[in-house]
C-alpha cells in the first residue's frame, strides 16, 4: 500500500489511472512506527507497452492446469466403490471440482494470512493432496480416498466465503461473514449427495473432516478431529500454511537475516537459513 496525498480516485481516473492500470510512479520509502511507509510523489499511466496487469500479479509456481489435472488424477486413482456396491467418493470430489473449476482455480485462499493471491486456493489444495498421498504410503491404515478427497475439498467453501478480484485481492462476502467456509463446504457436499448412491459413512466422515480441519474451536473448527484422517488433514493444513508463510518471507529476506517482528499467526520471527555452499 502506498499513500498519495492531495488527490482523489476521480482525479486519478480522469488521468486514466484506475484499479488494474499499469503505471510509472515515483515513490519515497521511509520508516514509520517500525515499518516501511511508501509515499507516491508522481504517477502516470504506462502507454504503448507490452506490460499487462497480469505481469504484476502473484501466481503459484506451478501452472494452474497442471495442478488441477494432477489433483483430479490422484482423486480418480484412489477411487473405492466397495466392490461395485457404492458410487465412489472420488466421483463426488471430481464432480464438485469440475463443476466449480473456474473459481476453484482462480480464488485466493485468504484475505491475508497464507496463500492470499490469485490461484492461492488451488495451490494450497494441490500441495495438501500430494502430501496426503505421500503420507498414505507411510500410514497405510489411513483411508486414502477419504483423505485425498478431503484435502482437495477442505477449503471449497472459500469460493463463497471470499470474492477474489482479477488482481488476486480477496474480501469477505456476506455468506463468509454469516457462515464461514467450513459450514459452506460441508453444506455443498451434503447437497451433492442427496438421493445418490454414496456410502453414507464415508460421506459423513468427509463432512467431519471439512468441519474439523481447523483443529480446535478456538481457531474456528465446528468440531474437533475425531478420526485419524481428520487429525492428518488438520496438521497438513497447518503445515502447508506455515511452510508457505516461511517461503513468502524468504522472498524479502537476505540469507542469514530475520524478520523485524513476528509475522501474524506465528509464535516466532522467521530466520532465512544461510548455508555455506563452499
């Protein structure tokens, strides 16, 4: 965020500067209350340039279609139809993702905290699905279909909790304020299973994983984890959030340096390792 005094949105718009514009600006950087303060001295629109707003929008380091295809592939690979008795839970997860592919691949995963950029939701879910698949090779008694489907869908309610604009900025919707993404996600899954031949126990467990993945009521969980898969999903969610926060801060930290203060949501300042390569 940068401040510009003695102006208004209308004055800027009359100069062809509005949200999504690419501009050339002169900015003074100073320190204010222990943080960095940016003041815009002059600003003009960039014309006749190959630059686009998309060039300045944060993206995941993995191509969106590749992430979506791999998530679907892992979901379909874990399909379990109980020897033909039931429709696999994997088909439910795949149907939801294919129906809501456009917002699922574009939505931010947060307003601030972690993965708060355009496509952040799918990137967060993608890494959790891959991590869930890997853990199932270690903890072989886990229900792989249940855990992978839950990892893919755990934040699906954020499609209605947030509104993400073309620049990747997210803001809460009225549904997000009134209900939250855990309830919205659980309700979506429940609606998809009405009068369908899914195993009722697995549907119930999937909804439990969605409602409990924040771990404790203190952090917004509707209920606390009560199965092995629910505990794994909760910790995978927490791991990916914390790892992303470290990665995000590493971008602005020199090797061997520490953040000025504790990032919100963490219990310590972040240190970027400085390994001796010689």
